[in-house]
């Protein structure tokens, strides 16, 4: 009898979707291989190089033999640097013991969810939102409960709607500010209300702040700015976006003391630990020189954002809010009459612009597409021309 291997795939994997950006990148690259010109606006990573002080330190540490296992929770010097940085930025008192390092922020998100979420639990997530929350929640046998982010509310939570979604099974609220894919930013008042709800209903909060350094108005509030909440909050952050270090795979979390052993156990049993030389090199991200390089990157993002948003808003049928953070635009395309997926598919095939359908981020992403402006101004200008021509022929 022929073995039906497909039927052996675990049920929890059948319920999981991956990040559409990687799938779209594959399709776009295949078209390029066939000789087509493609502008890549699908992938979420800075197009800049990692700051030189970090690169040089990485090379040096490799030469010096920093090539062995690191301790499970990460290297103490990096954890102490991170705690020091966050404590001075937010006036808090995070103990380096509660800073855990993983290969990428995504692994931190996954480690937290697998360590605290049980089958049958519910976790409230923003929709549209970063898909790794839902994937991790499903793999834990739990249910992701979407709360719609409305364009009319600048893609912030409707807090009444959030409160209505809380049930006796709710274990955690996942928030992400500045947000992927909308660029929306939660205010300190929003965060305080979310914290109040969490206290009132005895819930945990996962606050993904990976875009905390990429903002275009005043610095976005962090959950760390809310007094007396750290006992129930998991903060996720990393080096991928702030320091253009996506390929280094370096993320971290701040976790409540009581949960730390469980999360360390999860890391111990999955990745064991994070590469040693990358952690040592990352400490150099906090030097004034690296900080200046990172700030210049954000200034350049802002110039591109402004050109891109103004250009899109001059195309009939497209309406785009100006995001306050991250490096994505999330224009409303409903007036083109195309559905999100059709729009993204046809824009790729007919105009050579790779974007993501809003629905890659949840059902409430219908009517939108996500465009990354982590790309050169000249590519953004060409993309605008292509999008204008594409929409005018619909
Ligand atoms: C909201 C959000 N969180 C986490 C991540 C993952 O970051 P990392 O590359 O550190 O795994 C991303 C990457 O796109 C993201 O957009």
C-alpha cells in the first residue's frame, strides 16, 4: 500500500499560515528570473546596511573565537546593555535577568506564546496584524480572537470593541505599536486603558515593540511607560528593524520573573541559545556612532514616506493615511473595485510591483494592500508611475 505521507502532517500545522511576504518574494523573484523588471515592496526589512561598528565587532568576535554556545537566556553583557538602555529610556527598573535573547523577535513571540498559552485559551490580536501571533496561538491549540483596526481610528484599537472581545477564556492581549502592517501607533492613553483592562480581567499582555525606534512624530509610548504593569507584560523587541540586522537574527523579550524559567526551558529545548558573536556585536548598536546611523536611516524613511503617501493620494481610487511609525503604507484600494488579493496579484503580474494583500494580515485587511517604503526613492517613484498606470487601466 502506498504511504500517504501528507495525511501524517500534524493537524496543528494544517491550521497554520506562513508569512505571505516570503511567498510573494518567491513569486516576484521567479518573474525576475524570467527577465521581468520587478520593484520589491513586499518584504519588511530596511534596505540599509547594518551600522559599521556592529559589523566590525561581529568580524572581530568571530576571529577571537566567539563561536561557541551562549548561555540559554543570552549573554549577560548584552542583557545588561538592553536593560540599561530601556531603564534610562523609560525610567523603569528592568533586571537584566528578565531580559531573554532569541534568534529574532519572532522566536521570542513564539517562545512566550508556547510557554504561557494553553489549548482552549483565547488571545486577542490586532487584525490586520502581524501573522506570527495567530500562527503561534494556533500551534498552542488556542484561538486568536481578532479585534479590527479601523482606518477611521488611525488604525488604533477601538477599546470598547477590545473590551467586548474579552471572555472567561481570554488569556492574553497581543498589541503591536508602531504596527505592522498599518503603521498605526497606540497612544499612552490607549496603553493605559489596555493595561487597566488587563488588570481588571487578570490578563497577560504581549507588547511587540519591534518598530519602537522607527517613528515620524513624537516617540511612541511603550507599555514600559505604564506604571506598575510589568508583572503581567511581555515586551518583545529586537535588532532587525532598528539597526537593519534582519539577517543576524537577534531579538529579545522582557518577561515577568515568574514566567522566566518556563520561557528559558522553551528556548533550551528548541534553539538552545542564540549565536554568541551576534550578541556581542549587537552591544555596539548602543554606541553614539551606531545610534546616529540608525537615526539617519529613519530620516531617510520619512522622506520616502512623504513622497510615497503624497504620490499614492494623487492616484484616483487610492487613499492612504500617513503612518506614524514602521516603514509600511496600508492604502485603501476599495474604490478601484478590486479585492486585495486581486489587486496584489495583478499589480505584480501586470505592472511588476510586488506588494502584499491586506488579507495576508487577517480578514479585516480586505480593501487594503501593504507596501514597504524601505526602498530607494527612485524605486518608489517608479513604483508610483507603475501603480498609476495600472489603476488608470482598470
Ligand atoms: C511586528 C513584527 N514583529 C516581529 C517581527 C520579527 O522580527 P525578527 O526579524 O526579529 O524575527 C516582525 C518582522 O517583520 C514584525 O513585523
